C-alpha cells in the first residue's frame, strides 16, 4: 500500500512537469507596461534635448560673477543628470531585451556569497543532481526534457558567445570549491528561468555591476545563505537593497547537512545527515530576526514571510520522497511552483512596472540627486540670477550715463569758452565737441563691457555725430536795447546822462574797469547826445556773445547721443549674454515641469498594477 503522504511530496520530476505546463501562461503579461515605457523614453529623449540647450544659449561668455558660477553649476548638474539618465536607459534596454527573450517564464535570479552552493542547487533544480554526469544529461536531451543552459553576459562587457556555446554544450553549471562566476548564466526549465549571478560581495566592480543590472530584470530573487555563517553583512545589505527596490525575495539557508561517520562491517563509512533540528531552528531564528529588522526599516515583500533551509547533498543521497522532504527541497519545489502558478503572471507585470517606477523616480530625482527636481532648482536659481544681473547692468548703465553727461557738460563748456571767434569756428567747434563726447562715451562703454564680459574685442564704441545744425554753432553778439525820453529840460543834463549811460554800458561789456572808461566817454559825448536825441530814443548796445547758449545747446544734443549710446551698449550686453541665459532657463523650466507632471501621471497608473 502506497504512502499517501509520499504522493503529496513534490519531487523533481513532478516539479519539472508542472513548470513545463506553465510555459505559455506568462506570454503577453508585460505589454501594458511596455507601452508606458515607450512613452517615458520618448518624453525623456525629448527633454534631454531641451535641457542640453539650457546653458548653451550661444551668448557671449560672462566675466566672473554669480551668474557665471551658477551657469557652470547648472551645466554640471545637467551633464551629470543626462549621463545618469542615459546609463539608466541603457540598463533598462538590457533588461527589456533579457525579459523579452524569457517572457514565457518566471525569471528567478539567485544571489549568494561564494560557498553557498548556488551552482549545486541550480543543477539539482534542473536535473535532480547537484553535478549531473554526461549520461544523465544525454538522457534528458534524448527525451527532449533537458534544461536549456545559457550565458547571457560577461563582466566587463566581453562577448558571451563562446562562453554561451560552452555552457550550452556542457548542459550544467560547473561545480568547484569556490563556485565563483563572472557571468549572468542560467537555464530554462519550462515556465521557469533560473539565473545565476556573479554573487554577493564580488571582489571586482565589473562583477558587482553586472549582478546589479540583471537583478532589475528578475521577477523574483532567491538569496542563498550558508547555514554555517548566515546573516553576514553583504547578505543583509543585499536584502535591504532588494526590499527597498520592491523586489519579491525568498531566503534559503543552504548546506544544512553534516557528514556522519559510522562503522559498517568493520569499515568506516561516511554518510550525509541533516543538521540537528535545534541547529536548524537556531539558524532560521537568527536570520529571521535580522530579516525582520531589515523589513521594518525598508518594507518590501518576503514570500511566505519565512526563512527555509535545504541540503542538496542530503536530497541526492536520499532520493526517496521522505528524504526529499527532510532535505527541504520538496518544500522549495512546491513553493516555486505555487509562486509561478498563482503569482507568476502578476509578478511578470509587477517586475517591469517596478523597474519603470524606479526609473521614473530616478529621473525625477525623488530617490536621489541629479534628477528633474535638482535641475529645476538649479535652473530656477539661474533664472533669478539672470534677472538680478539684468537689473545690475541697467543700474550700472544709468550711473554711467549720468557720469558721462556731467563730464560732457564740463568739457563742452571749457571747449567753447576757449574757442576763437573766426570763420571756421562752427566746423572746428563741432568737431572738437564730438571728439570729446566720443572719448567720454568710449571710456564709459568700455568700462561697462569690461565689467560684464571677458571678450571685449567686439564691444568697440560707435562714432558720435552732433545732431545740431551747423549755423546753431556760430558765435553771435548779444545786444541790449536801452530806451529814454529826451526833453528840452533834459538837454541840459545831457552830459550827466551820457556819463551814467556810458558807465552802464561799460559795466555790462567789461565789468567795473569798463564802467570808469565808459563814464569818461559818455561825459564827453553827453552834450552831443543830449542835444541830438529829441523825444523818445533807443540805443542798442553789444554786451557779449552767445557762448553760453551754444554750450548748452551742444551739451544737450551730445548728452542725448551719449545716453543713447550707453543705453544701446547696455541693451547689447543684455541681449548678448544675460537675457539668453534667463530666457533659455525659463523655457526649459517650463518644459521640465510638463515632463515632471507627465511622468508622475504615468507612475500613478503603474501604481494600479503594483
């Protein structure tokens, strides 16, 4: 009579048969996620082109200033972010291609330190033997039930074709003392793809990077720990990282056996026995406590919320259902089939959804630095600094114009007062004043340019022409008209009146010395004047010339031109090197905000899958 309990045990043969039955169940499970991924990558490609132009606006290089420093910081922030995005896209493409090749199976990736029995366990899952011989492999091949072994990638980016052919020919993992590998290798067994990674605590950076890249593609991660030293730091760090990233995890303690010696017929015979129940329980409790602490901090999903133990060598030397169950392998087979059958489709949808969510979080900067959030902050600072630099330039321009106009007034007045009154006076005066204005405005424009940009070769000031008619630059006499009433009674006082009038005219023309001279002349001519001027009379007296009026007229006209020249210089500097920075930053900020919102909408939809 058969033991009903033995029929319930999931043997290797039953496990392989069940996994083959699941081969078609997983097809097309990822298509909804792929559509969202294409939208994200298209939008990312778009925005990368936008941010690349954010700080390369083509403007003239600014002299050392807060705006220059912020522009350089923005360039570095954007360059770093784009580099990270491109690397992340490359990893996603690798994972997408990997998942596409194994889309009809549950992708299980195995992590573990050396000497945890990864290769032995993998071979046992594939064949029921930890190191199958050629006869066992060929027998499976003849029955068309042999697992398909492959090498997907090698550390350092080497071509895996030769290694893939060798492993495919061998049909099994090599089992040695170290069980070390520098490859992503595995096998397919119906609806299960078993992937062996370089392992935890890899001594080379390339190995660690390779394991990290392909871990993202996995639907489920199986972490193996040697029972003799389970819960080591690299193992707990790996758990922490996996749970933080939302990967479903199973924890398995391996090598749960001892060698026991016995004397049979006078000979010492060694046999494999399971470790004591107490030793196994203590190891499980210890790792469970460590796992609970990690989960409390990171959250995440541990399938079955339990730690199990297995012994491949015990199961191999005790192939009965009872031996397989005691070894823990029967439970592993049962659990893997249960996960694949009940949760496999959901896992195959969740894994790429989680990967895409993690990708979006990285791009947005929600889980690190250098993302959209960081770029937005940097460009907002750049935009504000560009506005500040614009206002500062305007203020310096206004101050320069006021200083230039004041200097011009002083120079024009000095030039006119020292100018001779001759036939060429108008042309000479105009040229002299234009030259002075040119020198003054050139000085102030040059100073503005040198304070703003580093390359001043193309910032030469323009020539200045006086916008005043030539005839308005000619000196003319200034006269005053004096009126008086001459009566018969007043004729007797002609001498006195002439003396007083002469003194007045002399004073107006030549100051106090002229008053004395004018009085003498007026006295001599007073009698004649008094007798000759009868009734009301007017006299026109030359009292000076119009130099002051000409100086004011020329200074006013040139001041307008100087102010215009400086305003134009400020406008050129603004449009050439300040405004483009702020304008471009504003455009990209708007574009990034749209991109940010679009990605967050996609992430919310992916959350419905998770």
